[in-house]
């Protein structure tokens, strides 16, 4: 029996149909050979019988659609069967889950005090599949919440890994790691992910003509709203940098003033994010629901219940927290041995950990010509980092007495501003093609190379006029364009 046919039979059995029993009553082939209607007790040799029974047994055991004992009245049979079923569904959800073997290895390496580089690498690869499982469980929960609320939930938990890693780093006083990882998550989404979506979707569209014309379309109103909020977020980083330069010759306590500005700005950004939620879910929901008007009729049903998915979320979140703890603790030793900066680790490497599964999802839906969904994953996720996660970390630092501010290094601030500027001009027409994707990817690679050679001690507070000059020239360029 073919795999797809066997799964169909299992589905029918689960829904109460009797096709399997009725098939056993059909006549057997006259030539004596086995077929789909041949009973398990028929046949001409025991070896064939045994191999067939074992094959069916393994198909049942390893099938993600059915697990024996789930419908049992005995709770000692039903509960383990349900746990096994949820485990199978979770493991089969993504090919990257094969990397889950690194989770126990990373935890053991950190607990046993292995070489810091080994600890970092093992936990780096451990968090990748954990992020994928976290995303899958979130999607299972969001199925019954509707497209808009479900997408919001996906974007929120999609950033859970970055949030956990940043909280661990903030607690350890690694402010540079926190700041660079936040900036890196935003840049990886708006440049790397969006660029890959435009490139892959554009090439596929050019070859197959799946979209109308020679470009792929998306909701320009939603995209422009998100890009405008990103521009506000970039301004919230430029203003502290400019204030820092202005206070350089003052007798005031510059650090305290920057903290006050950062705390107030963080509160305002959180309020803006709440207003955006009201805008998205209530007052202007029709703009965001329009992108789901052509939803596929053959959408898959949830593979596990909401309580099972919530249990998976809790377990995976705990595992991410443990691996993140060992990952962050090994960064200092890795910087010394590998001779790479903390900025590069936080801005390039850590975002790859948390966004790997999300990146793949965005590219896949872009190839299927679902550009609105791809835009929601890329820009929506980066916007949440800028307006929710980063301000939350500033407030958390205020609570736990860590000097987390919105005063990023000058180079990082300018890079962020220019990236938002480029993305705004790329998406403003509501169309995309592979050339625009190549441009975004090229810019991201240039930025990655720049931060690869950017040392941690590159700050130059003795010359604040350079900061003011760089920021002023960037703003002048924006106004001129």
C-alpha cells in the first residue's frame, strides 16, 4: 500500500468510516498476487505476510496522522499515546529539526564546562531547530484565531528567541550584545529576508509567469504603513546619538540624560506599538484582511490541539532559555580566541539563529506568489523588534538597573537609517522583482563585511562633532531624496 493511500485509510478510520473493513470483503485477485484489497491473512508464503505486517506496523507507528491508543478509554494508554503523537507531529514539522540532536549536546557542553568555542557552536546549532519548533507550535495555536490575529501571534513568538537571548545578555551586563542583536534582527529581516523573498519570487515568476505581468504585487498601503513606523524607529536612534554629540561640551551628566531620553522614548514607542495594534486589528482591519482574501481553499487543518501546542511552547521556551544562557556565557571567550567582535556576533550570527525558520518560511511563500504574507513576516517582524522588543529591553534594563539605552554607536545608527531609507524606496510602489531583491541582498552583504572588520573599541567619544556631522549628512541626504 502506498504511503499516501495508507494515510488516507488512517484518516477514514479515525473519522468513523468503515472503508477498511469493507475493502476486506472484496474479491481477491485470481492470480494469487497481493494487492490493495488482499487481506493480511491471505498469501502464499509466510515471509511475505511477515514483511507486509511489519511494514504496516512501522507505518502506523511513525505516521504523524495517527497513533495507536489515542482513542483508548484507559488513560494510562491514551496519555502516552497522545504525547507520542504530539512528539511525532512536532519532529516532522520541519527538516531542520534533525538538528535537535544538538540541544542535549549543547546543554551538556555548557554544564560540563567544555571549550567555550565548542559550547557556542553546539548551542548555536541547538537554537536553530528550537526556533523552528517554536514557530510551528505558534502556527498551530494561531489557526483558530483568524489570519490577522494569527499572523500577529506568529510574528510575536517568532521574535521570542531574540528576546530570550537578549534578556540573558542584558542580565549579564552585555549591553553591546543586546544592542547589536536587536539591530541585527531588524537588518536581517528588512534586507536579508526581504531580499531573498524578492529574488526567489522574482526569478520563479520570471520563469513560470505565476504572477501577473513581470513583477509581483503586494499591498502597498500596508507596506508603507510598516515602513513609516520603521522610519520613526530609526529616528528614535538618531535623536539619542545627536543629543550625545550636543552634550559633549556640557557640564551635565551625559550618561544620565541619555538614560532619561531612552526611557521616555521607549515608553512612547511602546504606546505607538499599541496604537498600531488597534489600527491593525480594529479601526483599519480591512486593509490587513484584504491580503488574505485569496486564501487557499485547501488549507491544512491543525495537526495538534491548542493545549498540546501550548505545552510544546513552554517546553521549547525553557530549552531556548537554557541554550541561550550557555551561548551568551561563551561569547567573551569566543571573541578572544576567534578574534571577531561582539558587534559582529550580535549583529550577524545571533539573528541567523533566531530567524532561520522564519527566513525559510518567507521565501517559500514568496515563491508561491504570496507576497503580502512574505512582507508581513519580514517587515512585520522587524517592526516588532524596533517598536516592542527593543523598548521593552530598555524598560527591563531600567527595572534591573542595567544601563540599556537607545544610544547605539554612530556607525550602527547610520547603517540602520540608510537601510530603512533603501527599503522604503524599494517597496513604495507595491511591486517587487528579482533586481530589487539582489539590491537588498547586496546591501546586507556590504553591511556584514563592514561589521566583520568593525572592532568593538572603534567608538570615539572624544570627537562628538564627527557624530553630529555624520547624522546631519544622513538627514540631509534623506530630505534631498
